[in-house]
């Protein structure tokens, strides 16, 4: 699949934003005061909104994006939009109450956290539901999206919040655990993606061309002399060595560097080191998400 920058930016930033909103909704200790509450909520909500808006840039007619909301009964894309809007409205109410009263209403915060996680889940299901893309069509895909959203949200919350410990453990330690879980799930996802192919789904050149009943089918020439929409968007090839290098970059910047920075944060300048960890993780997630799309093979590629 073609790795569109707008969609990569959307999945990474909205995931981090909704992850931070989840932490805020669950009552993660933050600094007091109107300005602190405003900036904290603006950071989380701003990332989420920026990601959602960027997703429309990939559309042929972005001005028609609102029409997708009407298909919520059958479309995960529509469900994502509906849930995201409801969640952001709830978060706005939560933020206003917090800013002007200093109170963080727990039930409302829980609703925000649940809506945030549901939004990320809906985003992941846009891809996980596609039987035509074996790499994506897995129960592990939602777990990857949710794990990275929670880990990045927790890291951002630790950076801007005031919690020194969570559940009896230092905050950087909890962040390291969340990062470890996320990357373990992603490693299992990659292992599966490396072994699955179209043969497991029953798709081949014969089914793609509709000539399978005649015997084994092989292509002599491309069906088109030039490019078209399908070849641009659905057929993308990436070299194995190039993919391995990008995976290494994703692991290093998205996992190893943040863990090292969190370790330093245990001893000195936690805000500074968690900031470096957050920046590194986001860059690493961009590499991970680029590979998520670039390595995916759509069944239509069998025709081409």
C-alpha cells in the first residue's frame, strides 16, 4: 500500500493525543491552575484534532469528509469520526470544568478515557477489517494501535504532569513497562506479517483475474501500459533490506532511546529527559507506521 504522509501523521498524532486524553481522563496527576489545565488539555486535544484533520488531506474531496459520518452502521471510518467527535465534546466539557472550578469530575473523565480508547480502536479496525490485506487482517492490529496510544499518552502525561510515582512505582518505570508491552506486541505482529501471504487467504492470480477455473494462471504482461489509481495507491513495493533498516530505526528511536531517557529521568531532570524520550518515540512511530502501510500488500496487486 502507498504510505501517504497524511495518514501516517493522522494515526501517530491522533493516537498520542487520544492516549494523553485517556491519561488525563483517568486522573493522571497534573499541575494545578487555570493555565496549567488549559495547556494540558490543549496539548492532548490539539494532537488528536490535528491528526484527525490531517486524515482528510488524503481524500480526493476533503470538503465532503463530513458525509462519511452518516455511514456509522456499517463503516469503521464513520464510527471513528462519530466517536471522536463525541469524545472531544466530552473532553471540552471536562476541560472547562477543570479550568474554572479546579475540579476533575471522575465519571466524566472515565467517559473521556473510554471514548478515547474506542476512537483508537475504531481507527485500527479501519485496517484490521480488510481481508484483502493479510498483514492488517489480524486481531493483533487493534492491540498494536491501543498499546502505542497508551504508551505514548503515558509518556506525554509523565512529561507534562507532576506524578512521581504510579501504583507504587516511579513514573518513568511505568512508562518503560508500557513501552515494552507495546513493542513486544508489535514484534509479534511483524513476525506474523513476515509469514502470512495471499495463499493463506485463498487469493492468487487466478482469483484476481477470474481465470482460475481454467488452470494455473500467470501474467505475461502488465494489464496497463501506464499507472492508474490502483497501482499508485494499492501496489507499493519495498525492498527487504530497506524494510529491515526502517524496523531497526523504529525499534531504536521508538523503544530503546525512550527507555534510556526514562532511565536517566529516574535520577535527574525528568521533564527534560522525558521530553527527549517523547520526541524520539514519535519519530520512531512515524517509521513504524510508514512500514505498516508500505509493507502491506493488497489483493489487487495479484492482478498487476
